C-alpha cells in the first residue's frame, strides 16, 4: 500500500502520477463509449450525427477547463516549469492556467483541421467507404495518444533543460506560417504523395478492400503459398499515423510556444484530437467551405511564434495569456467566418463522402 501511494503521489513533469492516470482513464472511458456504444457496428456517419458527437467532445474539452482551474488554484506553483504560472498564485494562477489551456485547445483544434483536409483526400484516393472510415480514425487516435505523449514528454524535457529551445520553436512556427500562407489552398496530388508511395513500396497491399479487415491471408501470386497482405484500410491507417507525426512537428512547438506546462500541453492536445475525429465527417463533407481557413491558421502560427520574442517586452518575460487567447480566437473565428462568407455562393462537391459504399 505504501509503495502504491508512493507511486501515485510521485510527480512526473510537474503533476502527481494519479492526476496523469485519472486523465488517461477518462480518455479510455471516452474511447470505450465511442467504440462500444455509439459506433458498436460499422455504419455511415452522417453530417448531423457528426456534428452532435463533435458538440459533445467540444463540450467535454471546454468543460475540462474547470478541472484545470481546480488543479491549479491551490497547487504549489513550484510544480510548473512555465514562468507565467510560477509568477502567480491562487485564483490568478488558476485563471492563467485556464486561459493557456483554452488557447492551446483552440490552436490544436484548428491545426488538427488541416489533418482532416489531407485525410479526406487519402480516403477518397484509396476509395475507403464511409462506414469504415470511423474504424480507421478510431484506431488512429490510439496511436496518436501514444505518439503525442512521447513527443510532448521529449519537448517538455528539452524546454525544462534548455529554455532557449522555445526561440527555435518560435522561428520554426513563423517560417511554417509564412510558407503555409504562400501555399494557400493548393491541393496536393495524392497519387504523388511521398508518404503513400513510401508505404506502398514496403507493404504488400491488396487492390481491393476485404470488409473491415486491416490484414488478410491470401495465396502469394508468385509461390501460391498463403501469406499475409495489408488491405487499403491498413494503408490508410498507417498514413493517418504518419501524417499525425508530421503534423506534430507543427502542433507541438505551437502549444509549447503558448505554455511549457506539460499537463496543459498534453490535455489540450488530446481533447482537440478526440473531438476532431467526431467532426471529421461533417468537415469532410464541407471541406470546400473552409478553403480560406488555412490563411487564418498561417497567421495564427506567425502570431504564436512572434509572441515568444514579444514576451521579452512584458513584465515577467511572457506575452499576457488573456491577450494570447483573445487574438488567437479572433484569428481563428475570422478565418471561419470569412471562409463561409466567401464561399456562400459556391457549388462545392463533397469529396470524401462520395467514396464508394463497397
């Protein structure tokens, strides 16, 4: 019992292990509810169901800000490596933590939307039926949770040991934002996608689907012996995992540029990604309506990177959290509103949702 208590109350990255464990168990419960109740059987998820599920996950993600308030209200400020949280105590510290969490949640949600555009194109290219897309996304999120934990853990260790790493993150974000702005809404050719080409060279993929299976055992065309083959469903899953790792190169520096508190970084990341899977089917059906959102996202990245340098001009060496939250929400909201207004008379054709029904 003493050993168990010692493990649970030992701190990892500024938080007691039981706090990390409680969050992981909550995520597991949400995933179990998703797979075991809401999506127990493979079926086509419509726009209405997608929006309802997304509203549910967004409500949970935003509602988690209350947990952040409770955790940071009376906690010892020495448990954090973020100077914004070290400089204040009590309710002021809790409110600062909430603002940092909500800013991170909004940024990660918007950055993750970029994944939707790419994943929707690969689903269409591989002709993945709508009723199997959720299966790919569900198992994809399991890998994302593990990958993000590793990347964020490494990032937190680097920032804690070498604070100047944040300036490297800042420069990277500014360059990424500028390049994204210049690229605009250019649509990549999935047949020439380097990730897909690389995977196809290293995997024996069947030309057609085999139900909802990721692998099937079939006769080898050369030897006639039975061997395992990957299906396009597994190819899509591998693509989703690799794409998330690529996007993590953008998103993790972005959230660390907002706060270096590992718990806020990880929880905002995971809640943003959990909700996006639910929103995928609505976004994929209306992907053309958000063609100008990338410009807002590009400006958001430039702003987040710039505020690392601007922070040196403010007391405590940090850009005010309330300003950061307000400007971030203004940029993202402006991008959404402008996209919807600009495309209000356009005839858009859903891409992913036109995938064949097998």
